[in-house]
């Protein structure tokens, strides 16, 4: 695991965008695993900026997102599908048919999870998976206690995740209680993983996840077992991690 220290959110975003753009430049048909939330917004802005300057071309790229709320479709402005369009897809030359998220409107969870896993397999797997880190150590919506061997599945969100996500909704009752998420196994099969962490509130969990015991209680700790992980964190998020541990 390589850990890169960035000055602040903007620097973290630029460093992470550099890694993603290197992937796309080396292989224009890359399969990019993407995330939503606050952490990647600066990465997407930076990629849009470079795309606008002609430095990066997404026309052959394929994307697969980590997760989607159960019950929300692409027309809902709270859906992750909407988020991805507004924060990234609409501003670059990626083909809409090459962007994939779980279908939150599919009620048959078994069918939808199988479809998503099959699709990722048919694409040849994920070349690089971008991840944010939840305050409780979740990755995707794999909450504490999630089985390491799980593929894409339907989860019931924990109260801590509902609390963390309610900032995006008008009322807490509006936060969906379930979501489709890639499982830990799906994430661990990505050829490369890029984790971004920002802010003081993530300092404790970053230390525990990347330097503590590997346990389902902290889902992100499993990343210590992957052989190609880069963590890019800002000063605040890495403040509890010793200098010697940094790349
Ligand atoms: C988002 C996702 C989540 C977030 C995590 C961190 O697609 O799967 O695991 O990455 O909750 O969220 P932020 O970046 O908002 O702190």
C-alpha cells in the first residue's frame, strides 16, 4: 500500500486525478470504477478541466460505479446516477452507454446483482477503482461486519451512514434505507485501487483502516491485502499516520 500525502483537498484531488488520467492515457479502453460522495468531486472537476484542455480523452472508456440507492432511478436528483451525470459524465466525452451503475429501480435484487457482476466480468474486470472512505470504515456501502467474500448485493444502511448521508437530502426520512453495492470481493478484484481521504474527521478511521488489524468491523482494512493500492490523503486525514509510513 502506497500512501501519498497531499496538502489539502485540492492537492489530493489533483494527485488522484493524475493517477486516473495516467490509466486512461496508457489504455484508452480502461474500465474505471467510480465513486460518489464529497471526496471525489474535486477529482472529477480536475479531470473535466484536463479534458477541456484536450489532455484526456474518455471516448473509449467504460465506467462502473460502486453503488446506487435501492428505489431511486436515474431521474431522481438524489440518485448516484444523477450525481455522476452532473458531476462528471455530462462534462466529458464519455459515451452514456459506457457508463454503468446498479439499477436502483430493479426490485429483484438477485437478478440485478447477478447482472452487475456479469457485466463487470464481461468488461474484463475493473482496471482502477476509486474509493472514498466512510467514517465507520465502509467502502462502497459495505458496512462494518460485511462479509469479505461478498459480491454485488443489496444492503440495509446503518444509522451512521444514514446520518452521514442525510446532508444530501431534505429530510432524514428521505434517505433510502437500502442500496445496491459492489461487495468487498468485487472491489478486491479490481486490478488497482485508489483511495482518497480528506479532512480531520477521517484521521482516526484512516489510521485504523490502513494500519490496524484487518477485520470485517472495518471493511476498508481488507485493502491492506490488495497488492496495488494507493491512498492519497490530505494533511488533516493523514495527521495520525506517521511520516515513515508515507510514500
Ligand atoms: C460512494 C460510496 C461511499 C463513500 C463514503 C465516503 O459511492 O460508496 O462509500 O465513498 O461514504 O463518502 P464522502 O466522500 O462523502 O465522505
